[in-house]
C-alpha cells in the first residue's frame, strides 16, 4: 500500500512574492531513504465559467508569458487570503476582469492542477445569469479583451484548438458532467 512520505525538514529557498520555492527532505516509507525535493508553494486559484441568460460564455483573451502568446480562456485568478471563501474570490475576479456580475456562483469542481510540484488547488465556479455591471478594473500587468461565445460553439473551438488552456478545458468538462448528471437524475 502506498503511504505518505514523512517530511523531515522544509525551508523556503526562494520567495517570489506570488509563490515560494520550498526545499524539503522527505523519507520514503518504502525504503526509508531521505530524499531532497523541491516544490512550489502557490496560492489557490479560481476559474469562472460565466454564462449569460442566453447561454453565452464570458471569455477573455490575454497574453500568457509562459507560452508567449495570447490565449482564449475563462476569467480567473488567485484566491485572496482576505476573502472568506473561494466563491468570494471568484465573484471579485469576474467583476475585475470582465465587469460582469452573476446571480449565483456554483462550485462545479475542484482539482490540484499539478500535484507533483505545485501545492495549490483550483476551484471552478459556474456564474449563472452573468450580466455586464460595470467597466473592467484591470491590474497594471493585465491586458484583457472580453469575448462572449455561444456555449454551443465551444466544442468546435476546443476541437480546432482555439481553446487549449488545460484548466479551461477542465472547467467545460466539469460543466458538461454536471449538466449530464442533472439530465440523468431527471429521468
């Protein structure tokens, strides 16, 4: 049976404000050998799949430095430690990035994006009946274009790789799974 490893020691070796690199010494429960491991301590994230009353998805285009190109994705961001819940962070991120508010925020899924090296969790919210409420309020490092796409067109955009952000693909998977379960339960 696979067991958790004992953490013998840990220390932050680099602090980049938004994330920290941690060096750990961990003992294998199988061999007893202590290995040195690095991990990235990162805040939790939220991703918001906002649907308007007429079933349009509120999406954003923005430049991503990791892949050095513009991505079509869902609004989202970090869970603020001052927020009382990830849902509150989701509401704030949706409003800041898009200027949209929703009648209701429903948690549709959560996951660990890359548990081999990242410590964080991502929470996926469905923002129901999203409507424009004000102008965007972007941070100085953000340049975001808002795009509304009919939900029925999303599979084609995934198929032609116009949507290729892994967490965005997962958000749509959570949505379609939830909607499928609802249909099954109503039979």
